[in-house]
């Protein structure tokens, strides 16, 4: 019955003015990449992006497209001829299909839009005619409510055919991935950083990730956990390139030569230096972190200031003003939460000092790391970095 999916674009795309075409082009490319093996056709029709199913499975197509950034919602539509009797018959089929997924009775409304002004009936007449027909043939399963209906049948009369649908499937909204440049995400095994990466993707950024591991102090299971998080993120954006940085020797040297209370600050400063170097190599325009203001010792304003001092590249913090409860809610929704809470330690927790400095001074941090050969440590870490590409299919 359903031959087409109509998409409603994220609100920001609709108001992009002269740049709108670029955003729509990027969105259609991303949509085509997601469904390339299904044989569907993605095209721009009448100011919207539509997907012609061409016999492809509806549920599978929807499952893939509903996670594409830039899509605000999707609706499967049934098409019929520009004849009111055909429209009424198709409307009944669409409503009956919708009722199979709901407990009845439900409140109901028909909303018609006549884009084709040559059609002999005006929008209110179409709504009334179709509504009467459907109500008379659904055996008391529907009750009319024009203000707040549980089920809305939308009828759109176009130039050559009519479109009918009852379902509005939410999408992630935002902007198409690839329209905002490339960023490098500092990906740990925790709850926060995958959410930060997801939100950066939702703003149109291509995301690569950098992870610091301290094998053998961190286990192979800890690395597998991070790989799994990268795979989940790749499922939302199409691909994530993960750079695994050897950090063991750096942590050993910090432990040997630096004051314990400054160890987290110095560790984060070196991580930022390495991420800065890698970002320039990979042509990333910013770093992304999962920091939330005041959540832990390294996330006070004083800590952020002292840690940021080693780099001039922009650092984006999508979670900076969010509560942990809100972050966890997003993690559950995007599918990273259950993986993030697996009990495998990362390099930020294995050498955690008893009393970390929560308000570190820049001059004290610089003095505390004077005994380290930072350049040699960074060079060794980058030489031992291993890179893995995760795609939606992997």
C-alpha cells in the first residue's frame, strides 16, 4: 500500500535561505548512503525530499532513515488517483492499518491540503467527505476530535495524485553530517563523551575520535568497550575513525616525576597536546569533549583554563551546562548507555589520586611538569597510535 516516504526537514534547514540547497544536497547524499543497497530512490519533490520505495521493505527503510541527521520526521504515504472516491477508499485502508497498532476507540481528525487548485473540492470539503466515509466504515473505533486527535489522517492533493498518511515517525532533526566541518572527539569509555560526539554529529560535524589507552593497566575489554561505542556512533553518522593512542609510558612518567595532586591536570594537558597534533594532521577544526562544568575535579573552570592553555584549537563542550540525569537520558536514547556503564576502567581512572587539585593554578601546573620530556613522550605516543575505521555496516 505504501509506495513513498515523505521527509520533513529539520527546522533550521528550512530557514537557511540561499544556502538551503547545499544542506538539502548533503542530506540527500547521506540518505542515499544509508539505503544504497535497498534499491530506493531519493529525490527532491516540491520542496521536500522524498523516498520512492520501489518495492523495498518499508520497515527496513524507515529503520535506517529515522536516524539520519537533518530529518525531522518521516511519513509513509499511500498514493491514489485524483478522484474523491479513490481518495476515500485509500483513506479507509490507511486508517485501518493505523488502527491495527492502537487500542480502540481513538479520537480522529482528517486534515486535507489542496496544493492542486484545479481539484474540484476545497480542503474543508475533502476533510468532511473523507471523514464521513471513514467513520461510517470503522464500526465505532473512531471518535471525532478536531482539536487534539490521537490519530490524524493527512490528505494532500497534488498535481497528478493524492498522498495519504496517518503516521509521523520522529527523526533526530539537526543538520546533515558533513555540513559543519570535521572535529576530533576525545572518546573515553564513560557515559559523557559518546553523547558529546552524538550532539556534535547532530550539528552537522563529521566526527573522528581519539582514545587514550594504558595497556596493560587497562584491559582488552576496556578497548573493546570503546570500539563498541565508536561503532554505535558510526551507526548514527555513517563512519567514525578511531585513533587509539598509547598512553602508558606518559602515565608512568607523571606518576614518577609529578606531584600527585596535579597528576590529573598534567595528564589532561598532555592529552590535549596530543589531540591538538592529531587534529592538525587530520584537518579537524575543533576538539570535542564530554566535560560538564563542575562534574569532576578536572571540570572546574580553573581546571578547564589550566588544561586549555596548551592548545589554541577550539574546544567544543556540548554538555558543559547539562545535568548528569539529562546526559544519561540522551545516552539511553542513542544506545550508548548500556555499553558505557560496563565496569572496565579507562586510563583516567586507574591512576586517580586521592586528593586531586580541583582549582589548579596554571603556573603551578607548568612547574609540576618541568621534569617531563613532554615532546619525546608525545612523539612516542603518536608513533604507536593505531587507527581503526568503523562504518555503519561494520
